[in-house]
C-alpha cells in the first residue's frame, strides 16, 4: 500500500525511531511501513493519521481505487 509516511516523517525532522516511539511501535515496524513491506492495522493507520493531523486517505493510497 503506497503511503506518504516517509515524506511526513522527514518533513518534521523525525527519525524512524522517533516516529516509532510516538506511535508505540518499533523502528523496524516503521521501516516496514515506509518500504511498503507491511500494511498497517486499521488502528495503527488511524493513530498515524491522528499524529500527523491528516485524514487516513491522504496518507495511505486506496488500493481499490
């Protein structure tokens, strides 16, 4: 699932570890999300959207569109 996670994270000057800490996940989980090797759970997708104050749809591309 294509996403803007890396773009949003780097715009704030956060490392992958910083983002993981803010989300309560490991740095490895952030790496997997950013490289499209793992899709977030619905809960995690909403936590990411809340953290960046953006709708889920602007962060994660709809794979069915």
